[in-house]
């Protein structure tokens, strides 16, 4: 790669074809004398332009020599403007043939970008056809000067750091395997961590909760303990703050206080940066957090853990849209660390890692699974329909009522509803046609039983709605949300308290007293001692989604809720028992379902059996980019097709490009090159490139 440097006299940045070693460049006019040793700084400039995604060389003035350390934040002049950047390394000479511009300022001498994180960021950018600058924005939090200036030798901080550097002391559980004793390969996995080795495994966790909450959190804490015992650091990445709270409590119980830090977005910039600096300075050897923590600079990383990798919260919403599982896999590969992918269900991507031999499988024996799993009963089985013929059409059949009533006699019960809100979708009562807004054709919904219908797209009130198909004036519920469900159950069980958990407010825990909890997927609170019974409503709403991952995602959401029940508690699922996802839930066998899912996708040519990219933009921009990209041999272009909901001047199209798995790097390089060409030409229309997106279909 050619490392060029912008001239202070030119606004244009041109790549150099000739590359040769030179003596230390002569500084430009007015530039102070360069540093006596390693006078050249290689800088990752924070620029959004894809065609300039490469490091640039600058001259280090002698006054900045001491502060210009690798990993520090700097300011440089780039294309006539002062911009931020990170100093990647110091060099004796530069490959640039012209004069070097000088380093303008060292913002902070704190080495916030570690060499291993810089390499990881470069690999992630190449993997997802992105730029290093975009990845570094995700990897390194914004600077907080006051926090950075705090006493570096704070006694409490230093004591915590020493605790993180040493093996766990008294009260941390010794060598007790904890929940890992229930898995045939569990103790050997822990032994490998304690010996400093780097095992890679896909872990299918047992359901159920212990005294301190879900058993998966305790198992994660034990794995971290053994990694620290082996003299290496550990990193745990979870989907949301609720899971971080559970894991944080388990780590404190197993490791003791002060050994680890928790990184979440709700900490605020100052506290988050304070904790992040503890990790960067080597004073905390274990980190638990949400997806942003995947880049945490843990010293000598020995184990990276990602829990519930099928959760879409692990997919970054900002370019280049990396996934936590892939980031940690790259990090484990580059740094020789172990990797643990855990969950109650299993994704096709994790199954592929096992199938290729890259990772092993950790599963419990069938007898152990049956002892911990709830008793699952589908509401549509023939014997139940013969007893209650109305159950075929009822939203909550008598089987579900009986399960809830029996469960409430001994503790809390859980009802999972796929949709949030009151009535999130309405239809004409006469012809059943979906009710849509007359202004923008958006879906109509109700916020409460006394409110007027409103449009979910533009927010307009549809008080004078008339069905365009039959002229009807009345509406009916097409989909029932969690709040309406809670209202109906409250009337059915007037003496029982009803709690809701969802977008408007997520409950972390509930007590052991009888209470009826209505929650949307992912927002189910943990019950003290586990739920006495559960009902999974509206299975058709999850299974019927036009999504490649519909079955996998449905099973994941069902299992995450069912795992919160007590062992052998009754769980009623409202779905056809012949559906493979329902069968996997009945048998509590996510592995076979994932293997079948992977086989089906391999036959059809869908991820993860192949690598796929989506290109989204205006019709002309997408077609132009497809025509100009030097796609690898065997690439197949699907589309482009219009995106639902776009119209008029805002019509957007999406094309998909798929290649064999081995051609994935070539596909990313080709698309990145095409984006760079468009950027160099200053074409205003942006084409969004996403590699292996979750929403392929």
C-alpha cells in the first residue's frame, strides 16, 4: 500500500504510483525541526471519503516528540482543513516522495488506540467493505478531557486493577465448575481456559434459573474466572442492558467486586470513558457490555464470549454494519484467543462454525435437558381440539386459560405477545382488507380503547376512514398488541396484578408472588425462582413473517422466554404442532433445527452457506454501481427490485450479490473499490453497501 501525505499547498490528494525508500524528508517551509528519532508519524485520518481509506505520513515536530505516541489522538491538516486522527506508528523514514506536512497538534498523549484494536478495526473494515475511520468511531469512545486528566494512580482504581491482574482470591468459588458440571465437555473447557489455552466452542445453554438468576450468567462468570486464573483477560458481549445487569451481578458474585467493568450506552459519556480507560490502562482484565464493548482493549485477551448471537441487537446500525459475532471471531483469530458463542437456541452461522470444525459444540445430555426444560404443549394438538372445538379460532384457548390459572396458584406466570402497543394493525370489519391511511397508505392502528385510529407512518388521525374496497366504515383488530392483551387478561383475572414489559418500560425482575406478566419478545423480566407457567401467544405472527430467518428467530424468542420457567413448568404455545420450530421447542432440540436450517440454506444458496451483499440506493445509482464493480467470478446479481414503502422521487431499490463463501473477501474488496470510485468522482448519490445483512429477504 502506498502511504501518501497531503501537501499543505494542494487541495487535491493523488495516489502515488512510485514507491521507494527515502531519507528523512526535509520539512516544509516554516515547519519546526523534526524529531531526532522516528520523525515520521503514520496517521489514520478521520475522513468519510472511501477513496482515501489509507494511512498518511506526517512529520513529527521536535516539540511534539514526547507526546506523539502510537495510539494517541492527533490533529493534522488534510486537504486544507484541520481534522482529527489517530497516530498508528512512528517510523524512521517515509515512502512518500514529496514533502511531508507536519503534525499540527497532539490532542492527548493517552494511547487510546491499541495496536491490536487498530489491526482488528482494519480487518472489520475490509470484511464489511467499509472504511477504517467508520470502524474507529465504533471502537474508540469520544474523549472526555476531565476524566482523562483524573489521577492515574487513584487507590481504588489501582486496587481494582491489581485484582484483575491476579487469579481470583477467597470467596470466588475456587475451582467449582458451577453450571458447567451439567455438560459433558464443560469441565474440560474450563480446564483449557485455566491452562491458558484458547478453546473455541458453540454452547447450547440449559434452561432454568438458579438462586442468583439465570444459570447462563453464572456459567459465563465461571468461564471468566478460569480465564483470569490462566493469566489472561476476558470479554463478554451481550444483547442489551438487561442481560448486562444479570451478568454483572453474576461476575461480582463469582469474582468479587472491582475485578471487571461493565460498559453500556446508558452510563453517560464521562462514566463510560472512565471505565473504558481502566480497561485501556490494564487495570481491569474483564469486561462485560453491549455490542460497543466488542472493541474494548482488554489486555492479553484470552476469551471472548457472545451471548444470544441471533439477537438483532448484535448487528451494528452504523456503517459498516458489523455483527458482534464476526467481530469477536476476527479478534479471536488475530489474537489467538478463545471464543464462546452461547445461547438457548442456535443460529445457522454458529452451526456452520461447528460443521466446518472451527469450533466445537458444548451441549448437555438429553436426560439433563429433559430435567431442566419446561413441559411444552401446543394449543392446536388434536386431543385438545376434540375437547374444545372453539380452540381452533380462539386467541386464548381453554388450555392456555387452565395453564395460567394453575400457575397463578404457585407463583408468577408469563405471557409473551409478539407485537407491542394496543392494536398495532387494523382491518375493515366487512371485507378484512387492511386499513390504510388515505394520505400516505400507511397502516392504521389504535393507541387505546378510547382513541381514534391513527397512521403509523405519518401520524395523521383517520377519523373519517372509509374502506376503499367495500365502502365499510367499521374496523376490526387485525393484530392485538401487548397492552390490549394485558387489558383483556386483567378483566379475566380481576384479583391478580398484571404487569407489562416492553418498549414503554422494561421490567428487569419480578418477585415470587402470583403476578401475570405480559411481555414482548426480549423484554421478559426474570422471575424469582422462575415462572410457574407460560403462554406464547400468536405464533403465526412470528412464523408468518416474510423473512429468511423467520423460523430461526421464532424459535430463539420462544426458547428465551421458555428458559425463564421453572423446570417441568407448563408452557403453552399457540402454533401448529407440525411446524418444525414448534417441534424443536417441544423436544427442546435447537441443534437439530439449526442443522436443518443450515442444510436448507445451503441448498438454496443463502447465508451463511454463501456470502451476500446488498446494495441500496436510487435505481440509477444501484444499476451504475453494479455495472462498474469488478465482481469476482461466480458472482450472481439478484435484482434490483423496489423497496416496499418508497415511492415518487424517493423510490429506492435494492440489489443482492451472492458469491461462494471463499469469494467473500473478493466481493467486499470489489464493492469497496466501486464505492471508492464513486467517491473520487464526487457522485452525490450514495449507495448503501451491507455485507451479510440479517434482513436478506
